[in-house]
């Protein structure tokens, strides 16, 4: 018989004094593993003790992975600890990284079993985050003061240029999935995001609701058809309403590659600028590839079309995005992303485009992020993100440059 409780009595004092020992990793791993297995042998009426043992295991296994993030077996046990604690999103992420380590077939089959169980038992999900966000150009406006009309310079009235400021950003949401049958569920969810600055003119808030069925077509494919509605507020006033439908597709192509697709069409109604009323189409295909237990690559392609009442403002956009993140020793995780977006407008744009042709924009966005997995408060790690954004346009007064940063607090492990 495996006496995990007795093992813990022996291992815990050794683990506390293991710093500097050559066998520190082995001692910590055995302590974490024993905590997991001991928790599984407790009866249901001792749930608090079970959670305490799993929390101990998570803390210990985290310490190992902060120093040595490439250890696949340690990550596997961390994934199991989260699974038994029913923190499925965190568990799923670590299981996927274990699969990137090309484990034996028997282990792959066992991991897939865990993934199926998590998918079947999922009911509630929620997310929450906040950040402090300085920005050099809050309104994303041009700093050009002069516009040329028939080659003659004219100065803009009441020109103020770009405004910098410090903002506070909050976002959150929740979703409930009600089972209708073995492969069919009803999704009900809501999301909210709010961005506030000292100048209330730049405050923004979006509230959205969605509802609809989710089908599991195959063990690796799921499809959702959702009705969705959004309200946007700007400067404390209602800006626009949207209502429409959204189609979502999730497919696990291989144990390490996941694809997701989204298609949505919404009818947008503006509170004041009625010439912007019209339909909006969005298409996106995103891929995530876990190359190794410490390296993940993401990429995406998309297309968007806006058809407002004003012909001049009708436009088509194409975008591409590529990014990667890597877990380094000593607890650091570093990431980077690049995005290119091209937008073509309809109609004639004189005097902004001197030859009266259509407006064309190109936007480049580059970002880097860094955080340390070893520094957490209540399960959250501070993450620093810096974003540089630039738009080039053939239309005068529509170029801009913008650099913003965010100090986010993200959930780790």
C-alpha cells in the first residue's frame, strides 16, 4: 500500500531545508506528487483538507518549474493538481504543453482522457483583469496641423494634437453552459470592458451579451452559433448599439496545434452619427502551436467589411498577426507580437486625398511583454506590455503614431 501521508511527514521537513541541495528538485517533486496522491485518498467530507493538499502541491511544483520550465513530468503533475482542484483552464494549458514534449503514447491517451473529462464537466467559466495604461496618443489622432488644398496650406481650427494620459482598464466576463444533451449545450454569457482617463472625453465602455447552442461535432471539434448584442459608450454617452450573430469553430488539429475560426455579422446603430449606421462583417482564423513545453507560437488572418449608409466610409480590411512566447529559467516569460492591417475605403476623399481618389490605410502594431512566474499575489502576476502602433494613410490628417504600455495583472499557474 502506498502510504502518501506517512511519506509527507518525512518529505516536508526535508523539502523546507532543501535549498542548495543537489537533490532539491527530486525532493520537491516527490513532496508535490505525494500531496496530490494523498488528496485523492481523502473522503468527500474532508474537501477542505483535499484542497489544502492540492494547493501545497501546486506551490511546490511551481517552484520547480520557475527554475526549470522544461521538465515535462513536473508540468504533468501540476496539470493533474489543477485538474483535481477543478481549475480546468489552467490544467488544460499545462496538459497541452506536456503534449508538446512528445510523451509516450500511453501518457498521451491518459492526457486526452483528462481533456475529455474537463470538456464534459465544464459549466461555469469566468475571467477578470485590470491594468494601468499610460498612452502617448489616447485618441489615436494625427499631429498634422496643416492640410493642403490645391497645393495651398491651411491651418486646422482649434488644433490641439494628440493627448497623452494615464488610464485604468478593467475587463471581465462570465459564461454558463447548460447541458441539453450529451453533445449539445446552451451557452449564456456576458462581458464588460471599461477604459477610464483623467479626461472623461476619452472614457470607453463596452457591454456585450451572447446566447446560443454549442455542438460537439467530434471529440476534437466544436461549433457554436450565438446571438449577440453590444452597447458601446464613449465619453460617458451611449455611442452605438449592435445586434447580430456569431459563428465559432474550435478544432484540435493535432495534440499540439489548435485552430479556431470566427465569423460574425452585426447591424450597428449609432446614437448620433447616423451616417455610420450599417452592417459589419468580421472573419478570423487563428492558430496556436505549442512547439515545446516552453515555447508557443500564435498566428492569425482576418477580414472585415463595414457598410455604413455613407458610401465614403464603407471599407474593407485585411489583417495578419504573428506572435510567440517562451518560458525562460528563473521564472521569466517573454512574448512578442506583430500585426499588419490594411484598409481600403470607398468613394472620393478630396480634400484629404489631393487627387480625389479613395483613402487607403496601413497599420503596423508591434508589442512585447514580460512577467515573472515566481512573483505572484493571490495567484496573479504583474505583466508589463509595451505596444507601438503606427498608421500611414494617403489621406491627410489620418496618420498617427502611438505608444502605450499596460501593467496588467494576470493569473499564472
